[in-house]
């Protein structure tokens, strides 16, 4: 029997048990919070319909996973797969068939747009599957980040920092008023997230930047997720900075940070970074990801991150699929900006 004939046996199985879904996601090397059920719950609260799809072969072995976000815009659907599709070891050699089977299940109309954001879930099988199925890669300046190589040890990381950044860090470490702590207790995590939400709202008003992150819809999800550490920095008894992280198999990624204006004066931001680097190293992770950069639009934040992280990498393109060439071309133009 040929490979093409064997691949016709792949089928879609809807996974409704969120605990079972998360077990499957975190068993894969590319599993991240964006493929996990909590992120799907958050997106559902933001108006998307969520389908958690597994792909199994003729022997009922799992070969692929995709958490699909579907939003209807008039006569068209916007279909978004974030943090996937994920391929298992058995599925890696059948990437094209897995992708085509997912497309067949989604059944896009001529007006629909399907976007795949691998976000660290890329593998040779997935990439070849997307290419052969007709997806178009679209990149943009914001889809870049900086990484810190933790495999060399924290002493090497410290030595590689910008001299002024290192000086500011030492000053923050000597500041007796500053304390930093990763929170484990759910009640403390909720309180810290509420402080984060207030700081984040004030920061948006102060800086005038747009953000679609909905703190109220995410509050309970982050509080109970051990894969999302919360760091709180206090000056005396008052929180002045809260940083959210998320963990993959071998990397720690900065997610969101919010701070008061005092944090710009007391060194809290430097202390927070150092604590996060230490937490990542203790977890045995080889990479700390600063969470993205945008040098043209936000030079100040970029310069701060550049002071301790020097290795620039791309987080990968968005992958666009549409039956209509006009829809695909319009989407590519918008997303590239």
C-alpha cells in the first residue's frame, strides 16, 4: 500500500475533556500555553468558538493536535490555530496529510481565512505540511525577539550584560526596600494579578498604547496554572511590579509585565529580570525569551531588553491559507504591517 493510500485513513477526533487535552499537549516537545486548554478558554471568553481536534491514524495512534479558534465576521470565518498544529513522533512523517485532514475538517469557504501561528511549535513535518498544503508565510517586524542562552550559566549571562545594565542591577540588588518573590499560593496569585491589572490599565493610559489583553477574562486562568509563574516585586509593603511568565519544555518566556512609575526609579525592573533568569536556570531551561521586541515603535523597552539579551531570533511567520487569492493577498498585506 502506498503512503498516499495509508494517509487517507487519518481521522479527526474532537477532544472535550480539557484535562486529557492538556496531557496530550504537554506530552509534545512543542507544547506551550497557547495550545493548552486555558488559552482556549480565554479566547472563548473573548468571543471565539473553540474546537480541540486530535488526528489519529488507522491504528488509533495520535499523530496531530490543533486547538482551533473560530470567529464569524459576516459571511466569512476567521480561523486561527495558535501554538500548533502539533505533531507527535508518529505524525512527524505525515505532516502534509495531518494538515490536509485538518483543512478538510474545517472546510473553509471561499471567503474564509485560516491563519496558523506556530509560536515555537514548528517542526520539519509541520513546516513541510503547511508548504505543501498551500499556506503562505507572512512575517512582520514584531515577530522577532531576543533570547538569553542560559546553558552557559548565570555568571556568563551577567558578564555579557551591558555595563550600565549590570551597574543598575547591582544597585537594585543592594536596595533594602525591594523584595521579589514568585508566588505559589492561589490567593496571593490572584491578589498579585489584580495589582497587575490595575498597573496595566494605568500604564496603557499613561503610554497610550493599544492592547487587546483582557485581564478580567484571564484572571482565574493564570491564578491556577503552575506553568505560568507570577513574580511580584514590592517596595516596602507596596507592589511596584508584577511579571507574568510562561514555561515550555526547555524555555521560559516573558509574557506580560506591569509596573508603577516608582519602578522606573527604584530598579525593580532590573531585579525582576534577574529573578526570572534565575528561576529559568533553576528549572533547567536553556533559553530565556524576552517576549518580543519592537525597536521602531518602542525603542525604550527594546533598549532595556538589549542590555541583557543580545541574540535576536524570529518567532516565525504567520501562515495564511485561503481558497480565494484575493482574500489571501489582502490578509498577507494587512498582517505584514
